[in-house]
């Protein structure tokens, strides 16, 4: 009986060890790593620690950029706090990934194996940095592109990478998730940029277009089986509308300079083209709410 229990415990220990890892000196190290050239030498950084190095770098840049802002700048102190806490998260992630990988990949509650300390750390970083980037780039002081702007969104990208999302993952799930979700995100960003300055015909046109885009994608989600065959034509028309909107907003204003409004205007146009091309060659990859009916 005791021998069976020992065998069972050994199996549990084997399952706790990540597939791409090996044990050295009592610690668990990933066997997959990324080479980084520093001072003419090549340093191998394991893939689980690499995103946290990016978070640390972006956090330092954001902290310095916030500190260099005038004292009366909006959210100056908040930007320093976002950078400081993100730096702390990055340091914890690097240390855990390099020296305490077993703990990092261990479940907090044994019954819920997918909720590990690593997932909690990466999700905490993602939520914290996303809120910070939204406030700092919509309200200020980093409304336009610069060190602070790219550092704020760089923290979000680093947090997403720490969650395990890679280009391979995006390609693998793009067929089922679809670019329509990206268009939803772009529309939401455009709305956030337009709402504070909704005082011109150009901004009103873009505002209505974003609302209609969200309604369009939601409508396809519920009635894809009925109107899915017309998706290429509909999103071709939508591409033209987004092109008109982007030209109005970036030539006539208010988004003359690069920022959230500028990037979301042209990003929406490009994503519409991608959605139109995808729906024209493959089955519609929009949310299938009506499959259960």
C-alpha cells in the first residue's frame, strides 16, 4: 500500500515539473532560452524571465520620463508610481524565473493547477500596467509619442508576453478568435481618444463609426450563419469608411500628431482590410453566439 502511495506521489512530482526544464543544483531551470548580445558576449536568458527584463527596462524609462515632466503636469506622480511598482514586479519576476522557477510554476491552490504564482504575477502586471497606460496616454502627460508613451505601452506588451502570449500563439488562435476582436479593441481605443474632444464633424463621424463597428461585430456574432456570406463585402465597405475617418482625423484634425487617436484611426483601417481579406478566403471567424440556438 505504501509503495503505491509513493509511486502516486512520484507521478505528482513529475507532473509539477514543466516540460521544457531541467533541475540543476536543486532548482528548476527552463531549457529554452533566448540569446542576448551584451558587450560582445552572448548571454542566454531563459524565456520565462525575458519578458520581465523588458518590464524592468520599460519601467525605468517610464519613471525617468515621468520625473522629467514639469511638476504641474497631469499624473506626473502617478507615472512615477506606475514605473516604480512595475519595476518591482519585473525584479520579482526575473528573480523567480532564474532562481525559484519551481515556486513560480507551482499552483497557489493544489486543486486549481492552472492558477500558479506566475500567472498571478503576470496578470497583476497586466492589469496594473494597462490601467496605467490608459491614464497616462489618454489624460497625460504622455498623450503624444515619446519615451514615456512607448514605455507605458511597452509595459503592457511585456506583461502580455509574461502571460505566455507569443506570435506563435497568436497565429495558432487567429483562425478561431479572428481579427474582429482586434477591431473591437481598436474601436474602443478610438472612442477613448475621441470622447474628450467630441466637438467637430470629423470627431463625430469617427465616434459614430466606432459605435457602428462595435454593433456590426456583435451582430455578426449573433447572426453569422445568416449574413456571414456577405462579410467580405460589408468589411470592404467598412474599410473605406475607416479610411475616410482616418484621413479626416489625421489631415483635418484633431489627431495631427502620433498618439492613441492617430494609431487607432489608421489601425482600424488596416484591421478592416485584414478582416475583409480573412472572411473572403476562410469561414467567418466571428463569435458564434447563435450556435447554441
